[in-house]
C-alpha cells in the first residue's frame, strides 16, 4: 500500500474512538517489526523517526526503508519526524517523505515556542503536512544533562487554545505525567488535565513517553481525548535484551548474525502487536 498522510490516520482514529501508535524506528529491524506487527493485526501505523536517529545514519536512509516497506504491506503507513529541532530539519524531513513533523521548541520560553512553531506550520501546511508542536515538557529519564534531563513541566490547559490558534498546529504533544524512558513505576496520568485540554482544543493530542503506561490507562487516555501515543524505549530495551540472550548461543567460528537479529525482531514485533491491541487500532486498517 502506498504511504498515507499522518493526518488521515489521526482523523480516522478520532472518528473511530481508538488510539494510534507512533512507534520509533532506528534501524531496519525496528521498521520490519513495526510493519509486520501492523499488518498481522491489520492496524494503521505511524512510523516515527527521531531526529537524532536520522542524523546518526544520514538523511534519507531510514525514510527509504520505511517507504519501501510500506509498498509491501496492506495497511496504512505514515512517516513522521520526532523532535525536530529547527526549521531546516523539518523541511528536510518533509522533502524525504514525512507527511507529519513534530517540532519541539518546548524548552524555549512560550513566546519563542510559538513563533518558531508558527514558522514550521506555515511551511508544512503549504505542503499539506501535519505539524505537531509541544506545550509543556516531558523529561527524559535516560539523560543526565541538557534541557530534557530537567523536571517535567505539565501542560497548562489555559494555554492550549492560545498555542494552537497562534501557531496553527494540527497536533499538540502534551505533558500529563509521562516521562521518556523506562519508568520504575507505571506513570500516574493526570486525566482531569487531559480532559480539560481536550475540551479546550480540536487539535489532536499526542502523549510521548508511552513506555510503561498500563493498558487501562491507555484506554482511559483515549476516552479523555488523546489520539496518538509514542513508544520507543520499551522497544529498544526488548530488542537489545533479546540480542544479548540470543548471542549466548552464537558460535565463535561463524557468527551468523541472522540467528540473533531475527529472534530479537520477533520479540519487538510481539510487543508492538500487544500495544496496538491495547490502543484498539487492531482491525482498523482500510
């Protein structure tokens, strides 16, 4: 199936009262795991490419893999940039086939966040591309320095409508209690805050830091207005753990890596399928 626009995937999810996933992929195995899982449960899916992962391999490589894979499966697939840091990065993603870009100026002051996000929206909307901004901050538990290591700042519901109106964003990444990484305990989500935010805007609401969220909380978040959820850390940990375990049986004289990458990919695929079922997007492909 040809690539579809992220906005179309989001619109159908909202209409159908189910959630959709933004699974982050940093290599071929992750892309295959995501696409195979989505096709097996017949779910629409957004393959998310983190700006840092794109830079680590070079612009266009991961996008080419996703676009090729999307042609081979029979489910809707979108590509979306995650945490774009500037206008140039977002433009490059648009040119490389992303039909959604997440621009993150959340660690700037509100005025700067609005002005920078507005510029990305102006460009993105000329190309019919969904733009996601971020209001509030989601701490990264795996970083010890830099702005993402600082304290999480919850999204102020009173600022959401103004942020959407002044920037023109189609979607807003909100902070309601999650953190990026693997939490020691399941996050406690502020559903009242989410419900108020949802009542204050028609923009799609996105929850980052999906790893560790319990299945009932995912369902409740959807009922309170969330549409999309980001998952990354739990997939990376599952993949690497499976690689390490499989490597124990790898002979020294012929280290055939197919025997470890394949099983690791299957572990991630199983995890993704379970998340899709929790979100209720299984069986929703068109």
